C-alpha cells in the first residue's frame, strides 16, 4: 500500500500544466506538497475542505500549523532531518500517524504516505504526501488491545490451568497456572497442536468416552486425564473443556480447557 500511495503522488507530481493541476485537485484523498522549509506549496481540494476556514489559505503556511501541539516539535525535527541528510537512493519516508485539526472542530488521526521531492542531483527539496483518515481504525485497534489486556489479566488470575485452542487445535493462549502445571512456557506452547504439545495418555469420563479434539468441539466435556509434561512425566488432572462459540455466526471458533492437578494416591500399604 505504501508503494501505491507513493506511486500515486509521484505520478501526479510528474504531470505538467493544467492537466497535472486538475489531476491533483480531483484526488479523493487530501494531498499536499511542502518545500524544504516545511511551507505548503500545493494543496488539493480535499485538503482545503478538510481544514477549518478560520485558518485561511493553507498554501504559504507551515505544515505543522494544523497539527496537535504535542506532535509539532518531533514531527518538525524529523522532517528537517530528512531534508538535511536525505535518504538512501530509491528509499522513501515511511508512513506516519498524525493528529490533524479539521473543519469539524476535532482532531482526527491520519496516516500520511510520503515521498520526497528531489532536485536534479537527487537531494531532497521538499515532500509530497497523501493523507488517509484512520481515526476509527485506530479507535477500534485501541479497544481491541484494551479488551485483550483485560482478558489476559483474567487468564492470569485463574488459579487452575487454562489452555485455549482455535478450531483446528492450535494453542492460542496459556495461563501461568498451566505453565507451572506442565513446565512449559506459554511462548513454547503457543502455535503448536495441543495433542502433540501435551500428549494425553488416558482419559476417563462418566460416559466412558475417549477424549478427542472433535469431542471437545462438539460440547462440554469433563473427566480425568493423564498428560505428559515437559519432562515427559505423567501428570494426572481433572479436565473440563468447553467450546468457544461465536455469538454472531454461531460457529465454534475454539476450545477452552481447564485443568486441575489431582494428587496421586499412594499404593495400598504405603504411608
């Protein structure tokens, strides 16, 4: 996507005469160009419609006039660093996120796709950029991260061992109690097939069924199992499994297994 955006801006910049100006003006995304001092030298219609009228003409203003205060200084410093030292031949600045003040009286988050304007000797003399509004995407991402951290905190607080797998049996989450029970680090188990990572030697339930992954997907299951830990030692556990069902689609997306260690009974005659 970065390459496409840079190609787009480079193509419009290469156009000449009124045709080139019209092409830039009709771009559906905000587009602007700045000189080596950070002064806006060109802004298309979408850019002008984006920013509040009280700011007057954009052309001739510093590009950082519309930026959130806490982002101005580091953004300005990064820009002038590129103007002074340039980049490797063929290299373009990476996309960046910036908060810009809009006509709606609010700051919105934009992802800026940038490419350098170079002189005949390849030295940077300015920059062109296309702006994509990612405000909602950023909000959704932050909310997803918040929910994930909350769920991780819940997993860590559960005293019993918990292992979560996807619908194919690959381990996706392991809590600290499971790490302690089986001697594996979560990072060592994540991404592995549960039946291979934690071999089950035996399983007994009230229904006399043998536990299989397809059985776990079908519904709730409870029984006593013998599982090999990291040291290939037998661990006897009470295991309860529950399928994870997507509320919207109704599809089973994984399985939650909760395990509690059972004390091994001493043989008759021993203390």
